[in-house]
C-alpha cells in the first residue's frame, strides 16, 4: 500500500484544498494519507472530507518549534483534531505567525522591497501565514526571479526573514502532540543541515520529551540519506515515517505518494494503527 504521512493544503502553504489533495493522493495510489499543515488543523475543521472507503485519513499537523536557535518541525500524527489543549496550542502558534509576518514585512521593507505585508496576507487568504507567502510576494514584486532565490537571499536560515526566538521549544511541541493522543515525529531530519553530533543531541532531547518517531523518507532524497536515517531510527528504536511534503503541483519536490518504500529494517509508524503496507 502507498502511504504518505506529510503534505500541505491551502490551510497553510500548500496550493490545493483538502479534498483536492485527497483526490490527487488517491489517484496517485495513496491509500493512507495524513494532511499535516503548518501549525493548523484547518483541513480537519472545514467540514467532512470525502474519504474513499479503501483509504484511511490520519489527522495530522506539522508544528513549528525551535531548538538550539534553529527552526525544527515536529509532525503530530493521529492527533485528536478536537482536543481543546491542542486547539489552544494552534491558536498560540497562529498568533506567533501573525506577529512574525509583521516582523518579516518590516525587515523586508527596510531592505527596500516595499511593504509586502498586505500582499503576503492576501496570498495567505486566512491560512497559516508563513515565509512562502512572502516568497511569492517578492517574486510578484519583481524583487527576485523565483521562490528559490527569495529563500536564498531573504527568507532562508540566517537571512533577514528568518526571525528567531519565537517558536516554542521542541519539548513543548512534542508534549502538545502527545497530550492530544498523537505520535510525535521529527520531520525531515536531513533538512536541518546538522552535523551527526548535533542531530544526536536533537534526537536525545526529542526522545527525552516523548518523541517516538522520525521521518526516514521525506520527498525525494538519495538512497544514501535513506540508509543513514533508517540506521539512526533503528539504533534509537524510533518508529519510521515517510511522506512527500507535497505543497503544490508545480513545485520540483515530490508528488503525493511518489517516493520509494521504507527500508525493510524500519518499524513503520503505521503498524500502530494496524495498517499493513
Ligand atoms: P515557515 O513555515 O513560514 O517557517 O516557512 C517554511 C516553509 O517554507 C517550508 O515548509 C517550505 O514549504 C518553504 N521553504 C523552506 N525553504 C524553502 C526553499 N529553499 N525553497 C522553497 N520553499 C522553501
Ligand atoms: Mn511548507
Ligand atoms: Mn517542514
Ligand atoms: Mn511540511
């Protein structure tokens, strides 16, 4: 079975509505899907989604957190989307996003990009506002040629749009997920550009806080990377997850369900839900 446990809808920085995302996943052969929007459960609150009878939808979220001055993402899988404490955590994350957007707008304006705040908010259209909305606004304004350049010059790690000291700790985000009955998964461990020593420290803290899984496959990555991450998961007895991190059809990243299977040595996170791949 094709399983994709990480993707985004238009409730955060994805392009498709949840039902469009679901349909596209189904057409691509995905039979177990989690929509994991950044710091919002909007996809699960927008009324009933049509889920084909041979497909399972696992409620999920991708929480923003900070560790050692870095932006780290924790995916919560199988969370209760009606959990009051989780919903209040989501509210506070949304507040951070709104304040952060104001700071990003001010910083970009100081650099001569004009006031992109209103356009970024318009592009977000009530969704979880984030750096990708500013990236698109920068492209539209002709400041950069494409989204990649926007991140490289203005929004990526260490650039002006990378506002620090806003997100909750790794432990806080992990606790929110656990308290809502979910499984906390360290998202795309390869994307943080950490040394092996730093990644070990991060995983030490994550597991101490109650983190139980890590993504062994995130979108398209080298076989070498997959082997390395599968080894770390096994060593630490962490459950393994996989997902496309799909955002939009026109992006170069993986499409829904389009990535190789987890190595056989992995203990898949979905064994918890009695799903067999
Ligand atoms: P935020 O959640 O506002 O911190 O923005 C992070 C999001 O920006 C990620 O989830 C990606 O969707 C996107 N992103 C990060 N780096 C890049 C990049 N280099 N190119 C395009 N999109 C990126
Ligand atoms: Mn994103
Ligand atoms: Mn992420
Ligand atoms: Mn993601």
